[in-house]
C-alpha cells in the first residue's frame, strides 16, 4: 500500500504503526490507537489510507460506536 515517493520531498513513504493519532472531522475529533499510517522517511509527512478516513467518518457520524470516550482539557493561552 505504501512505498511510493513523498509528494513534498524525495523521501519514501513507509507504513508505520503509531500509538495514537488524532483526527479533526467537521463533526468533532477522533483519536485512533495502534493505527497504521504512511510516514515519509525523510520529512515525516503523514499519509492516510482511504479505509482509515472512512473509519473516522463512521465514528464521527455515530454509525460506529467508539470503544470509549475521553475528556480533553481546554484552557485559554493567556
């Protein structure tokens, strides 16, 4: 699925499993754990497979129930 050239540098995109990855969706945020993503081995830019993006859509639109919910702290900068 990966192994192609990065569109931003001359690096190669390799699959890497990351512990946690946060995604913003028009309906909120989703955090996925142990998720395979494409990462450029030179600049670090991340690429996401369409199946991953469809899963995020399913969770945000409540067609798939998440395993758990977490509270996120929010504070003003100054």
